[in-house]
């Protein structure tokens, strides 16, 4: 079995968990993916099988799209909902006028449009001096990290409810949405963390093409998993 299966990764699963499951269901040794998603996140994960794994590198550089939610007024050590709460603040007085806060948030969003620099978080798989940052972070260590250039093509405010802010982002590879949420929270003066994340696009794959794990398991049970395996050549020049 050779090709690509586009998965809607469930919350709580690592990208490795998904690959391991597909490896077992497809009874194939060579399985890889083209872009890690944190366990908290859901959404598009392209899984490559057999000879298609040779093409994974060609899909790693594509742009990404996300639907996200940040919670204002709560900072965490991981910058997302899985971390330890470091500080809580009065997020914003939404009772006084949501329109004012919406205007303020929209203005701050403009700051993060286009080509910007972003500092990778300590809780990440990025390596510094040959060591994974998250391993050092778990020991309570913090090291200097160089800013990296990223591009935010689009950041759209979708809605505000109490201290929850929903937004959509289209960005370049290597963008950390939890860093974006934390930075926006700091600009607002109340802090924030990423409380929900769904990847809806990982070039050239879209969430509308993705299958949930239950569907994948059911197809495997009836010997029809090969019917949802897509030829890698169909996407190489997309």
C-alpha cells in the first residue's frame, strides 16, 4: 500500500500515535507524516505510506491554516491549555463594551500581519545545541532562542465570547500559534494562552479531505483502507 491518507487528527493523540495506528491497520512498515501537530491540536495530518514516504520532505515546507481560540487573562508555561498556570489577570472588562475590545484586538492583529519575527517556545521540539527545547523546559531550564522569520498571510477575528477570542490564521511553515496567542495577550496587557487549535490546511491538503480515525478503522476492518489512499503524484505539483 503506497500513497497518502489525509487524517483529521483527534485531540489527545500525538502525530506519532496516528502514524503508529495507520502502520498497524495497513500492515505496513514505512509510515510518516508531513507536519507535527501538538496532542492538544486537531485537524489535517497527511500520513504517507510505503514508497510515498520518500516524498515527505517535499510537503514539509507548505503554508498552514488554523482555526484557533485563545483565552485571555491566563498565562501558562507551555503557552497552551496543557500547561501549568503561571498567572491570572482580569482579561478585559468585556461587560463595559465588547465593541471597544474588538477594535483593540483588531488593531493588535494588524501588528502580526506580514513578515514578522517569532521566538520559538521552550516547550517545543526545536533543537538548540543539539537538545530538544522541551526536554530542557521540563527540567526548569530556559535558554536563549533566536527569533525566526515567519509570514502571517491572514489573521481574521471570528468572534469574542467572555474572555475567549476565536480567530483564523493562514501562515508560513514554522509558525507557532500558541506563541502568537501569548504575544497578543501580552500586547493586550492581560496575558493569554492558546485554548483550542484546529489545522484546517496544510498545503496542499484541506480539512474537507480529511477522514476521522473511526472511519479509517472501520475501512480497515472490511479490507477497504486502500480505497482512501491517494497517489502522491497527484499532489507533487499542487
